C-alpha cells in the first residue's frame, strides 16, 4: 500500500449542507428557514438575550432596594477610605464643615476645620488628629 492509496474511513468526514441549491436537494427554496419573518431574512437576526417575547431575565429579577450603611462602626479614618478605594494610601485628609452631621462619629484625620469640629462635637462625635508622619 502506498501513500496515495490511503483513504480515510467511510463516514469520518460529513459534507456540509448546501442550502438553497434547488428543490431536489431537500434544502432548496426557503433553505430550512421557514416562511417569512425576521429569522427568514438575511442579516443579524435576533439578539442573543432575546427570549421570544417572554419578560427578559434582567427585568424578572428583584431589584435591590434601600441603603446599606458601609460605616456601621461609626469610625472613619484614612485607612478606611483607602481600603474602599476612595483615596490614595498616603493622602493627607482635612475634614471640612460642609453639610449636616447628625450621627455620632469618631473621625481620624490630619486636620479639621473649625466648623467641622463644631458640627462633629455637637453631634456627640470625637476627632483624633493624626501626626503628619503617620
């Protein structure tokens, strides 16, 4: 037996369906696409997330409601803010007195404005000044 005489086993390769090549082929005319409609046309068709008119999954799942207090312990420090990704690790923090505070907080910062100090202490909170080096 020579190399040019070697043939692959029968049925190891299946020829692809040639669509739309005449009615005698079995896949002529509509070529397996049914009759009319969006899926019978050429082009992109339906998006992958389409569920046939059924309410889509992203609309069926319950929505998250309410507010989750991320600072449940009432202690705010530069390490806390850096861990949340809100500031750089060695950024200096100065607390300003803009806004209203009605919760008792323990604030760790490098400096605090006079109005911020007054608002925090009147709400029952405390301020810890961090040394410039640490």
